[in-house]
C-alpha cells in the first residue's frame, strides 16, 4: 500500500570514503529537507562553488559506469545511484546532500551502508501528499540487443536479465516495493572484471573523468574468469543481477517521484535507464501524476 505523505530524515547523518571512479576521498552529509524539495546535491568544496544540482533525469551527464548529474557550467556529482536507491528503500522523499568532492563515496560497493545508517534515525512524515508517476503506455529505449522498457502496472515491478561471459545468463524479477528492495537488493555490490578495471585505470588516470581508480576488493566485486576473488565470495548466488536491479531503482528515482509500472530489460546500463526517462517524459500521454491522498 502506498504511503500518503512525503517523508524526510529527522537529523543530519554523514558518510566518508573514496569514490569508485575518482579514487579521491569524499565526505557527504545528508540533511532534512522541506516537503516538495526532492533530492538536491550541494557541492561545498572550493571547486564546486556551492553549486546545487537537483537529482533529475534532466540533469544527467553521460559518463561510463555511473549516474552523473551536472549543471550547465560543468559542475557535477557522479555515482549517485546507490544513495538514490537507499532513499527509495528507506521511503525518503526529500533531502539535501552536501558533498566536498565530485563523487559520492562508494563504501562497500552496495547501498547497504547507507541504508544501515538511515535505519538508525527517525523518518519524519511531512505535510504534503506523496506523488507517484503512473505509467499509461509502453515506452522503450534500445541499443541493439540491449533494451529497457516500461509499461502500465499497478505497482513497480522489475524483470531484468544480464549475460556475463564465463558466468552465464542471470535474471531477477519481482515486486520492487521498498521493503523488497531493502531486503533483497540493497546488499548487492557493484562488480567488474579485474582485467577491464586495470585497463580503465591506466587509460583514464589523467583524464578529467577517470574510471575505476577507486575500484578494489573492498569497494567492488572483482571477477577473474567465472569467480570473484573477494574474501567471503558472493553475498547471494545472483548478486550480479541484483546489483543491476539496484542501479535501475536508483536511476528511476531521477523521475522525481516513485513510479508505478513494469520495467523489463536486457543488459541494461545507466545510459539506457536515463534515455528511458527522457523518452517517457517527452510523451505526455505516456504518464500522469497521482497524489496518494486522492
């Protein structure tokens, strides 16, 4: 059953750690925000100049292996998807996130550290109704065999498939309500092959937007052949596909409200997720706002 009113956190909470791609340390503090605010990321470092960027599909910047939002002057915050999925799982609608760098800390590669700490504080009900986005017709974004589509449904459900070399085809499908996402999806960690990570580090180290400089066995699942080399192995047998679900949930939060619809995809990526939202919102007959107090 949908909540009636919007919610925010009761008090500020902070996190510190390196960025998955920049490899630089970052500190963030999540603050309560007024009803109707949504999620605003504020750069508080000298290079960020106090810039505020709303987490929205309209502000995405295409970068590999992450979700990045940026303003017209190029000030950006990248790798926001795990934190956004944590907000969804904890049923938070409004927050101000201050950050002293250009990338959200990756922590253990999942959204679990965010959720664990958010669960330790109170979530406050606010005085505006929660709005949801009801999907009215099927919309699809495709790139060859890769695709993601969304179609009408009473609640959010997800059915995603990926195929990994030497590992095979993996699928996860089911209800994507906050409780299910918190229990079954939030702990899943980001992943990549050791060889690809090393190549990315060497090739992009001196670029403005490097890739994987902070990737290691403490921040991601590292694959060699058909196995991970992380101590303790996988948290669940299908952790790889569950992480793709986590990414999709975080990216769908850029819609500006929770979505009611069925998402189906094959070998999805952040770029396709963002494109799906762009196509969806360009067609005013494909969706409508719903207030949960109606």
